[in-house]
C-alpha cells in the first residue's frame, strides 16, 4: 500500500526515520481533501443537471441555508482542518528538535556549493557522508545569501541564513546516495547547487573515516575545480560559459571591461579567485563570488597548476551558446566573447 | 447541457443612437482626461490586458525553456530574470488591479446607485499612477530586468547584479495607485449608496470590493516601505536587511509576507465577488446565505493579516510561532470553505443555464476547490517542510490565485461585456474558449503537483532528466492556454464592433447594474434609480422587479 501510494504520488523513497510518518499524514490529508473537493464539484454538477432551466424567465423560490446546517458544515470542516494541524504541528516539532545524542556536522551554504565540516576537523564539498541508523544534527549557516538545504528523500528542508545558525536533524534509514538540493533561490547557478548525502553502513563508515588522499597536482586541481564549483561556470574545453574557459588561458592576453589588456599570469589568476570583481573580463557579468577564506593555499596552487596544464589545450569546436544578455538591447551585440584562446577568469 | 434561450425578456424599446458614456465624446482628450468611472474602468481594462499579455509571453518562454533539462532557448541568467519579471508583471500589473480597477470601477457606483465614485479626479490620478508605475517596470525591464524573484529576498537582492532599484521603485509607485483606489472605494461604499440601499442589500460584488479595499489600504504601505528599504539597501549599501552589515534578512521576510499574504486575498476576493454574481444570475437564485458571504469576506480580510508566517515554516521561526500561524491559516481556510459551499448551494433548486460565464464558474470552482485543498495541505506544517519552495507550491498558488482569478476575470469579461460595450459576444466561441482555457490550465499545472512531490525545487533553470516527461506535458498545456487566451481576446475584439446589440438586461438578472441601459448613459441612470427590491430576488419576473 505504501509503495503503491509512493508511486502514484511520485514521492521519493522514505530514507529518514520521520519520512514515513510525514507521508502517512500526506496520504491522509491529500486523500480527505481531494475526496472533499471531488464531492463539492460533483455536487455542483448535480445541481446543474437537476435544476437546469426549463423555460426562459423561470422564477425560483427564495431559499436560505439554515443556520444549524451552516454550523454543521463549518464545524465539520473546521474539526478536520484542526486535526491536520494537531498532527502536522506535532510532527513539525519533532523534526525541529534534534535528539541529544545526535552527531553534529557543520554545514555552510555558499554560492553555489555546500561545505560540510566534520567533528574530526575534516571537511568535504558537496558530499555529506553519514552512517546509517545514527541521528545526525546539522548546524547550518550561509556565507553569502539565503540558501535552503533540502533532501527530498528525508522529507527535510531548512533555510540557511547568513549571520544565523540553525539546526536540523535526520536519521538515515537506508544506505545509498540521496540528492541534496538548494531550495531557496540564490542566483545564477541556483539550479546547480546540488550535492549528495552518502549514507554508509557502519563498517563502511568506519573505513571512510580513514580515507587517504593521492594524485598529482593538476589532477588534484581538476578534482578541486569540480568540488569547489568552478566548473559550474568555467569550462575546461575552451567554450565560454557563465565565466571564461580555463583552456588556453594561461599567459594569454585578456581584454578587461575597462578596455585594458592584461596577461593572465599566476598573479592575475589568484587575484581573480580572491577578488573576482576587480578585473572583469570584457562582456562577462560580474557574478563570481569571492573565494577568499574558502580555498586553502594548496587548493589555489592545484587550481593554478590545472590552468597552466590547459595552456595548449585544443579548443573544442565552436558552438553558439546562449549568451548572457539583458532583456532589452542595453548591451552591444556582436561583442560577445569569442570562443577562442585569450579568455580570462575574473 | 441545457441551451435554453435566455435573451430579452425586457420589451425592446430602443431609441436608436441613444446617448451613452461611450458616445458622449470621441476625442482622445475625452478619454485621457475623463473622470467618468466607467471610462477609467475601460482604460484600466485595456492596460491590464496588455500587462497580462506581457506576463503571458514571459510564461511561455519559461515553459518552453523547460522542454529539456539544461539550456533550451535561454541562458540561466535570462531565465532568472524572466521568472522574476513574469511574477512582478502578473502580480502587480495584472492580477491585483485586474478586477477591482476595471470591473470594480465600472460597476461599483452603478451597483449602489451612484453617479460616480466619491473622488472622481483621484480615480483618474490613480490610473495615471498605475500607468507610471507600469512604465517604470518596463524601464527596469529595458535596463535588463531584475533576477531576484518577485519576493526580492534579501540579502540576495542587496547584491544582485540586475536592475533591482528601478524594479522596486516601479512597484512602490504602483502601490500608491492601489491605495488611492482602495480609499476611493471605501468612501464610495460608505457615503454614496442610493437612498434605502442598506449594507445588507448591496450586491455581493460590492462587498468584495469593500473587503479588498480594506486590505489594500492597510497592507500596501508595509510593502512600499519594505521595498523602498530594499532599493536603498541595494543602492547605498544601507544594510538594513543585509547581515554583512548587521541587518536581518528574516525581518525582511516578515515584512514582505505581512503584505504579500493579504495580497493573495487582494487577488482572490474580487474574483469571489464576480463568481457570486455570475452564479446567482445564471441560476436565477438568491445566494444560499447572503450574510455568510458578506461576513466571510470580512473574515478573510482581517484574519488574512495574521497568517503570513506560513510562508516561513522553514525560514527559522520558532516552533510556537509556526504552530500559531498554522492554526490561523486553517481558520482563514474556513472562510473560503464557507464561500465554496454557499456558491454551490446557491444552485440548489435554482434555474441553472449554461453560458460562457457559467462555464468559467465551473472552471473557477474546480481550480479554487482543488487549489484551496492543496493550500490546506501545505499549511499543515510537517508537510510544508517537504513541499516548501518546490513545484507543489508553484502549482498550488497557480491553481488558487492565478487560475481562480483568471477564470473569474474571464467570467466577468463575458458576463458584463454586454453592459460595458452594448454588444453581445458569440456564445459558441465562448464555450470553446472556456473549455480550452480550463484544459490548458489544468494540463500546465497538474503535473507540477507531482513534480513538487518528487522534490523538484522551484526557480530551477536546470533539472534532473527524470522530471522531463512531466515538464513536457506542462509546457504543452501552457501553449494551449496561450492559444486559448488569444482566441478569446480575438473574438471579443471582433464582437466589440460586430456583435449583436445588447438589451439592457440580456441575462434576465435582478442585480442593479442591469437596470440601466447597455451601455449605460454618462451619469449611469436615465432616471433616479429606486432599488425597491433585493438584487437577488428571483421569486417574481424581471419586469416586476425592475418596474
């Protein structure tokens, strides 16, 4: 029955302890309200059929619904609604109060990524790893604008607000990977602010706690570019996107929005990561957030190494991509960035 | 179903080129500087139709973009500005003014037997302020548009690279127009009623206008102040709502929803007023309970002010606050339920005839009842945690707010078309239009409930490929809806010039606006009106009521 309803209503799996209870209320509320709505609509059709006009200018008797009937209808509906409220409010209170023994994980939302910091001092980007059957308390904030941490399979959502710390909790019931979405609109790449929660069995989780780290610097840069969200806006194949491509960029001349030409050397590249609004590449929007205090030194080095390694990267065939242009014709046409070498990150 | 001829019980007594408000003068100046509430109503109607067309085009581009995941026809930044401008144009340029300023202006004075509204010149001023605000929004659009969502949530709107300042300023200007219209209607209702027309004998549309005027007069200043501060925050880095400067973004949400939840009722109350008129006229029946409708209008107007927190269940409000807002939201739903039962029971033992406005009544009833029930579902707190900011909410408010308001607006457009223009619209084309509008609307938004259940967040440019089939259905529905609107506006435009001449009371109604010729003379009535009988008295033939 539960499986059937999940399918009919197109609901995600019930992967947290409270997901089933929430869905039970969901079935009840949707079931009763849809039945009620259908009844009302059919009643209207019934009246339409039964009391259709027999001849033009037909007159009718004056009828007034009796007060007891009104009270009965209103009272009946109100008590049903109040029942929804009582159950819903108590479940809500349960979802809002983390158990005392919950394992804390610190969550930071940022345009456009999720950062998770664990108690042992490690951190991860866009992957939250937790053990199954253990309550996890998320201590959450945002670094820039409001985001919302949403795990559909857990029936859990909490806004993260800059300057405030909120808590939320869940206890995963099954192992596997589940989507984390940002549910509060947060700018250009809002729909790419995706992450995964990886629920491991207890032994796997114990192994994960001792994971090693390997790889050469450019390859590590590639991983970091993916993990830190660089690739949401910058491509590695020469195609312009929300920002310029990394390919063929190193040591090439770059035209800025104020007309000056600079060379994309290491200093320029690091500055563009830390103070992206200072030197805007011509015809791109100033939408890149700062990475100051977010990228650690080894990570910056690895990213620069990645860009250097792409210096002679062959450029992918040119395709016409949708450009970022105002709705009006405020921007000059024909001066869009060419998909060729010489584009710069900001 | 039944196609009984409902035309012309009133004897035809038609002095051919009779003077009406339309032919007293033909110059541009006579329209541009008119203080006649009927002409101002027409000005508003035409302008709001353009606004709807603009918002509709945005919607069609948005839906088409969602035909496939990833980029389809526009890029992410453009998409974000399009959904923002779609919301802004539809909410402030179309839905809020649509029924009150066009039909309210035209009908309210006639329905209470007055020659005009209390402040005719303020009425004209409010139109020009509306026009100025609309142009301002268009300028903002030309300057690149705004990408914050129609909610302008801080601190994103403090730092957005788009044209936030002109956009919020345009809405600030529009607010003045809303307030002036509201005050005008309140004073008109209090002071201009014809002799012997007590509060509880007014047509219920007047009650709806009165209720909505109270809300817009009380709530709009809060929005105006909040948006002004957003503009200043953005422009001068004031930081009142920006935590980086010690401000509080959640305070902004409280202020915004303090206006914007009542704004939902600003949009829906006029629609309810239209619907009760339509259902009474075409059922030849008094409302099942006049007082239930009148008091529930006031109930919505006042309790609606205390429910804004249900937009913030996951924004970090306390469990106690959430519970309080939750129970108040259930209470306000009761007033709507009262209205629903009254509309339906009004048809009981009536004499119901199916016309285009009546088809729109059924479309309205469906969208309002199902949309309203999903509203009760999202007001249930633990369920809202899953649904908040997903397509479920998008579908819910499009059903109840957009669908209901739009179908009621179309019902009004057809129902009062003979009164306003003096012409009849083509009934069969109306049936086709109404059927298409409803089918298109249902097909657009029903799949979105399922998308929301599946966990698809709103305002997503890109989406998981598993959601594509539902998105495609929704997009095709939007195209049908767009075509239906073009169809409807086209035949109405043709009927405006070619339609059959309308008698004073083509629907055999008892309501007061049908006492006067169609179109009405400049001063509304040929003779001083006497409202001897109830506007819903269908116990005797029309001639006796209107004698």
